[in-house]
């Protein structure tokens, strides 16, 4: 008989591994898409749509999956979800036309919805003072993107690109078995009385009327949506900007995805210790500085001297570019954890619905941003325009957060005045 603490860590470990596996599947088209683009002769915009299609269903499925988790428990919902994804992965090998890949991508994208299931399932097992850390550890499953960056190119070189979906499908079945063996029904759903109380859908959805939830969603649009978008976009960016091969581009992207995923656990601990909002604010400022330099396109300035013109070139080489992207990834990892810590502070009993909605908005960032990256590159013919777009999104987040903090301080000041007794 396992103790409650043993069950907690067994569930958290299995949950994190399963989420990492699903995240690896969710970003699979970032590597396969490069080969598909070459074979089908796709434009930048078409490529953006291709790699973003799985992100769409992974995003919009988060709210219903989060609600289902609140109602029926994470163990059941997560297992059934993975059973639906495995056939979709294998069917990639059968596709021959662009629309085939888009259709399959919609079903493969359900893997992204696993976050809403796992985050609610994780929070249900841990006490409030440890939930930030636990959710941060679970969120480290984002490092599954790094698994794809590392494993997929090696499998393509060794066995051909069409072997990758088959191997991923087999691994998916193994993960499903592992998950079922090492997880347990969470205490709230094991108690049928508590479970019945949670069946009120209206109660679960009530917080979605609050502007605060949508503001949190915008923050997550940047820290998570931006992370997913860059994880999908960077391999091709490295190939085009720095003329490296696919293996090198994937490895360099790994320096963004792996630390960003793993650091989320530390971000959860910092959020518990210093507060989610404080961490959020620092994340935004660090990203603002880095994105300024990343946005600056290669430029040649002509200085008209006394006797001759002087040409000055300004361009990020691969090393400083990778360092800046690495820092942005670390910051986003902290930000992904801190946003959900803030959500749990405000809505501890509605993590499925509120966390699911915020996850939808964040996931939509991963869907819309690659498409906008492609459209911006086609329209401006400037490759760094993708970072310009992220800079604009970040500016909106910071302005909203500034005024939200200001409004809450004013409200607290008024409340304190009302508490002063009249003499």
C-alpha cells in the first residue's frame, strides 16, 4: 500500500513524462515540416500554416479537456486522450498531399491539449504551498520539444523521415502503459461526494467572465505561445539565416527548447517564494531587452566621410544570436511557471476551467504566431520580423500588467481607508 506522499511523486513523475512525450509529438512538424516544405515546394506562409495546424487543436481543446479533468479526473482523461493520438501519429506516413498533412495535423495537435489535463491533475495532488513547485516540475515537460529537436533529425538521417511517425507511435503506446501503471485517481475524485460537488459546469465557467482571466491569457500567449512558435520556427530560421544543415539547426534550437522546458520547475519554486507576479515582471523586462537586439535586421550603414564613404555592417552572428535566444528561453520558462502560480492563487478550485482557458489562449499564440511569422517574412522580406512581432506582443503585455497593478493598488488603498474607524 502506497503512502499519500509516494502517490504524489509517482503521479507527478508519470504525469511529467507523459506530458513531455505529448509535447514532443505536438512539435513534430517543426522538423518533418522542413522536409515536407521541400517536397511540396511550399511558401513561407504555407509552411507557417503547416507547422501551426497541430497547435490549433492543441489550443482549442485545452478548455474542454480541462473541464473534463475537473469532472472525471486526470488519470482517465489523460489515458483516453493519448489513446486517440497514437493512430493520428502513424497516419502521417500515409499522407501525400498538402491538405493531407493539414488534416492529420489537426488530430496530432490534440497532444497539446494534454497540458490542461496534466496541470489540473497535478494541482489536485499537492497542497497549496507546494503547488507552484509541483506545477513547475510538471511544466518541465515542455522539454519534450527538445526531444523532437534532438531525436527526429537523427532518426531521419538513420532511417529516413517517414520512419519517425512510426517510431513515435510505438513510443506513445509504451508511455500510455507506463502512465496507467504509475498513476492513481486523485483524492478529490476518489471521494465521490466531492466529485459530485464539482459537476456544476456553470460554476467552473463563471470565472471566464472576468477580465483578469483574459489578461493572464495574454501573458501566457507570449511566454508559452512565443515559446512554441519559436520552437517550431527556429530550425528553419537557423538554416536560412546562418546557412547550417538540419542537424546543426536542430541542435542549436535544442539550446532554446531544453533549458526553457527544464527551468520551468525552478520557475515554480521561485514563484512560490517570491510571488508569481514579481517573477512575471522580471521575465518581461529581460525578454524586452533581448528581443530588441534579436529584432534588429542585418544592416549596412554608409557613412559619408571627408574623402570617402565608410561602410559599417551591423549583424548578429550565430553565437550572440543563440545566446540571446537562450536567455529568452530561460525567461519564458520562468514565465510559464509564474503565470500558472498566479492563476492558482486566484482560482485554486477551478484550475481545470481557468487554467484550460489560459492554456487555450497561450496555445493560440503557438498557432497564430508561426503563421504571422511566415506572412511577415513574405511581406517584408526581413527574416527577423518574427522577433519584431514578439516584441509588439510583449509591449502589450507589459502595458496591461502595469495598469492592472496600478488599479489593484488603488483599490487596496480605498479599501484600507474604508476600514479606518470614524472618530
